[in-house]
C-alpha cells in the first residue's frame, strides 16, 4: 500500500475515500486492492449525481428582513432585589407550581402569547411565521387579500401598543422608530398591492379604512411627541398620506368618488356588487350616470327603474341603487325611488311598496341625518 | 471564511454587532436555504423559514461558543423550523427524513433524476432498500453536500456515529449492487 495515510479501520477508509472523491484529500491515494477500488467507484458514482437547480433566493431581502427584526432589542426585565429575600422553600414550591402552569399553558399559552405579542418580544417572530403560513395556505386570492388586510390591521394594533409603551418609557425611541418604519412599510405594501385592482368594493373600503387608521394613529402620536421621534413620525405620516391619496385615486377609477366622507360598502353584498341609498345629487344625461353624493353609477339599457321612469329622475329624490362593478366602473342595475314618507297611515298588509333594499349603506349622508342605516357592520 | 474569522464574527455578534451577524448570514445563507428548500419545495416559504432561522440564531447566539457548534446548531434550528411548519400545517411529521414522503412531487429533490446516469439510477433504486438512517446519511452527504458535523446536528447524533452509519451504508449498497449484477 503506497498511501501516505494508513487507515486503521474500515470506517476511516470509507471516510477517506469519500474525501478523496470530493477532492478534500488530495494526498490520499486509493489502495489498489479490488475491494477499495470497487468502493471508491461506487462513492464516485454517488458523488457525481446531477444536482437539481434550486431557485435563487432573494438573499438581500431576507438579509434586510433579518437585520430589521433583530434591530429591535428584546426587553429583559431587571432583576428584582426582593427575589433574593424569598426563602428557598418558597422559591422551590413556586418553581414547581410555575413548571406545572407552564406545562399546562404551553400548548394554549404559546399560541395566545404569540398572537398578542408585539415587536420586541421574543415570541413575536412566531406570530409572523404563523401569519406567513396562513397566507401560504390561503385557498383563493380573495382569501389571501383578506388575510393581508387583517395582518396589516395587526401591525397597526401593535404600533398602537408600542406607542403607548414608548409614552410609558418602556420602549426606547430607537425601537419605536424601527416599529414605525416597518409598520408603514408593511401597511403601504398591502394597500398598494391591492388598491390598484379596483374591482372589489369591500376590499377597497377596507384599504381606505386601513390607511385612515394608520394616518390617524401617526398623527396622534406625532402630536404627542417631540424632538427626533416627532420628525420620524411626521416622515411616516407623509408616506401614509401619499398611500392614502393613491388609494383614493384607485377608488375613483372604480367609479366611486371620495371626498370628505368615506364610502362604506356592505360586506354582505357579493364582491362585484354595491348598494347605495340617499339623495340623488347629480344626473348627467350626456355620460349617462347618476350620483348619490359622492358615489357615481352609470346607467345602461338594462337598468331597471322601480316607481319611476328614467326621464322622471330628479335631483333631491331619495333613491336606492343596486349596482354592479365591471371593468372598474360601477353600473346601476336597479334604481328605486322611495315612496313619499308623508303618508303615516300605511297598512302593512296591503302595502304594495317594494321593500327597501336589504342592506343599503348611506352614502354621504346629510349632516345630522340619523336615519342612516349602518346595520351592516 | 476560516474558523478564526468566523470565531471573530461570532464574538462580535455576541456583543450585539448586527453587521458581524450579517456577515455570518452571508456565509451560511445558501447552505441553510437549500436545506430548507429541499424540505418545503417552495421558494418564498423557504426564504421565510431562512429568515426565522437566523432571527432565532441571533436570539440565542450568546450560548454558542465555537464556530463548529454554531454551524451544527444553525442546522438544528432550521430543521426545527421546517418541522414546526409541517406541524402547523397539520401534517404529522416525526422525523426530518420523512418529509420527502409528504412533498407533493420531486420538484424539490436535490437530484436531477431525469439526467442521472444508468449507474446512478441503479444506485438510487438500491438506496431505497437501505434502512432509513443509512439512506438519509448518504443523501445528506452526496446529494446535499453536508459535512459530517452538519449531518450529526440534523440527525441528533455524534460525528463518530455518522461515520459508522455511512460506512455501513456504503458496505450495504455495495452488497446490493453485487447481488443485482449477479442476478
């Protein structure tokens, strides 16, 4: 045997033959006996197996995500002096009870703790993992979008908690700054990804709410802050407002104009349907649309008119519209003019008036108008 | 990166140096990502689990003393993340070696079976006849290029045990091959 390294047993020889096949043991010479040659050939075949291509990961994005997440320091409670004063038997007893309680709460407690956690807590990453997995397991695109909105709301709730903790001196300005940046990034990302689609009124409504909530939260926090952190919050506020404006623009493209009042669209209607009720504020015969406050509905040949003819429509009439959304435009399917309300003695049994729409939402109600039907929430 | 450089970075990271930890991530990211990817078969999901693996590594980095221990531990964290994923998903997985059986297809296989030689295809068929543990060691070693210490960490065994298993696996494979040729 002319090897420089003499194996002293079969396991070591196998290891050296593997290293040789992997070019990690250049000095080692394969023994010339048939058995070693045979094993080496087998190892070489295994080593030459063609590898499958692996899709390239976005390593930089993951790196930034990791560095962002580890930037938030984990708050560790300071050691309490009185703990040393507790007698040992109490400590041991407490330990046993504590262990028991921990064991009981491990299954339920961990999940709840993760759900309730906020950035900076050790269990918080679990919450993000669970959210990501829920997203991956979403069956449909609309389910995925709903989850994204739900999680964006979670971010805002976390930010609210962290803002409160910062006010109480429990969280540093630097940590808060990181959470603010991450929240605005996450929420804006969800809004920009979904508002452009413009074909799901409920989604658009929720995105508007999301933006409004974020802007209000940041504005309040900015008002209560000063110095560097105030500057950061104002910077975030600018981003949030820009995102809000973009959402409004996307919604206008869908035929729903936003002014001062946000249109709330019923969740109980189908994704491509919308209902509105209120005073007719505009009739455009040229472009063929009618408006209730800020909501515009295009009229078509198929539009059904109940209690009125199309040409008899007048501004200030109280109407209900059932609409549908197609190619980012809202079309009136059925326009119903409400019967005059100055007939108090209505006999329910003989009433031939069509029932009011089941789930209408007031659009741009008159100030002080308490008749708004907001039972859809 | 050699062990001394990695040791320096580890010490800096243990003192809270995020940049040093970033460099550690750069060094191990590809291996850990591949390890996860082959077990979940989904790029974005593998990226998420990669991220969580390193965040967990950061949180516990103070307890790691040597680069060697760190590498093994990183694989253990990745493995546990993968198992947790399947647990949350509702798939009953007991061991990491079982995951290949629940993957929907062979898209995430480390081996490009379509382009394998006749000899290789024969060996892969024979490997199916090996005990799970022996087959797993050979797959880690030759298909995923894991070192003995990495395999030991993933399988929860000592490096010595891995050497013994790999020797037995090769020996058994050789016998199976001989038997197949003689038939």
